[in-house]
């Protein structure tokens, strides 16, 4: 990686380095939302920079309440905007030095969901997570179902309940039936969980009937976000046969506000796990398609400061994003700019890297402690879950900030 220096003050170990420059939607003082790029503790107001004549894209694209129209311009243009901003933040003679009004403090800004999410798909692509769940609920000797090593398993989720980081979530209600019950009861979920995931934002639409190959997939991925797919395990357990997740998942998913572009993550590409069964030709790929992104989950309560309860890595994913997108479109399903596709729970091989409480507490059988000594198996009311992620190489860091949410009692 080439060493870059910016004249903007960036704290050491900031997620938002000059190498990153993620894009999001922000507002200040109750004004209309608009697009900005994060650098250190500041936000560069893209509309203001454009109005100074320093960007080739009209400010109207940056004054939208979502990034969809900007992203739809295509990577040739969106990449140039990012690189033009990078040059302006590096140049000693930068005209931005004379325009402090284009910089907004992140502390003063309210962040919004960066895209209008038309459709949302959740995959199930960590072999460690799928194996753990299989061991808990099926024959441990045959934990993976026969299709798992052949296709990136996924389901169509609920886009309307995707919320930006910081949004409080009410504990969901639903039907629950334990093994001891003869009939189900309607109650608040008692086994509320998080799922540590990454999501990618579709950056290029396709027509109905069109397929995207693994080779072309990167052109259709604008960037990545942190993603918490909240899960009501007891509701899910009763409802999921035979059609899969429904109310146990659709009540809320939380997304980080800054989209880190695929281009910023290019230096952190790595080889993924060996796929032990030969895949069909449309799922074959060449080169490094996984990403070395360090992830962690923190949990706090009204009485306890945050405890780190998981440390994982996006590189563990058995099925990579290119395979996920190729499989998603192989039947001719069209995709649209702003669609979000989540990885599924990201778990590693050892207990410290499990990406859900279902695994950490092993279905509720192994309580763990928070810093104040209180015990948990699943999420209790007023608990807060915070996920963070960053990639780092040769001292250069590209991070995602965080996605956080607090569970409130049922309405």
C-alpha cells in the first residue's frame, strides 16, 4: 500500500483513515439529510464540495436522503468522487483548507440509513456456525444438511425493518412452544439473540433473466457494512419448519451507517477456506475473494459496562460474496441498487469467535458473565449489543465504525 498523508487531523487507530473514506448519509440541526464522506472525526459534506466546483458530480446527487441515485451512476464515477476527495485531503495546496464549512463534526451529526433497501437477503455461509447449529438441533455426526457444501444457502428477509445503528429495538412477541408444552403460547421472546454479520450493498442493477458470474460480481458490489441480524430463537424454532425464518427474524436488523467501498478493502483480500466438495461451474472462482476484517461484539447492560464477548473475522466465510451473488442471480432473479445481502452469522473455530449467543451459551446451557458479574444466556431488556470491525495491514487501517442497538421491553 502506498503511504498517504492528510492535512486533516485523524486520531491514531481511527477507522476512518485517508485510506478508507467511507460514504454515508447525515444531517445536522434537523436539516435535510445529505451525503458525506468520513475522515477522522469529521464528515466531508459532498454537496458543499460539489457546489465549490471541486467535484464533477452535481450536488443534487448528494442532497438526496439516500445514496441510491449516486451509487447508480456506476463505479467509474463513484470511485472517482472518492479519489478526488482523497486528493483534496492530501494536497498541501487544497482549496478545502479555505473552506472549513465543508467539514462537519461527527459528534454534531445524526446518521441515517445510507440506502433505500428494496430487498434484503440473508445467507448462511459460515461452516462453523452452520455446524454448531446442526450439532445442537440435529445429529451431531451429520450436522450439515446435504445441500450445504453445494450451495450458498439463503432466504429472503424483511427490508422494511432494517434500521440504522443506534435505533432501539423492542423485544418481539410471537408464538413460542417448548418441548414440554402441548400447544404454543403467545409471549415475548425469552431467547433473544444477535448475529454478527457483514452485509454488502448492491451497486449495479440487473434485468430479470440476467445472471451475474463470480467474475463479474465485484462490479455489482458497491461496498460493505456491519450488520446485526437480531434473532428471536424461541419464536424461530417453532415457526421455521418447513419454510424457514419469518417472525423470529423480521422484527429488526441493524446496519452500520458508513459504507466502506470494495475499492478501499482491496488491500485486505485473502484466500478463503478450502471448499472441500467440488462446486458446480457457475460457483467456481479464481483469486482471493475473502476479506481479512477483524470483528468483535461487545455487550453491556443498565448495570454493567461493556464486555467483549466475541472476536471473529470475515475471512472465515466458507462461501464468499462473489459466490453468493452468482447463486442469487443464477435463476435470473434481478437485483437492484441498494439491495442488501448479509453474510449470515460469522463464527470461527473456537468459542471465543462464535458470532451468536446461541453458540456462546450453547443454546442457553452455558451462561457467561458480564463485567458486573451478572449472568447471561440470551439478551435481556435494556442490554446493548455493539459490533465493530476493521481491516489493518502495514499500519494502515480501514474500519467500519460500529453498529449498536439496545433492546427495550415489548410494546
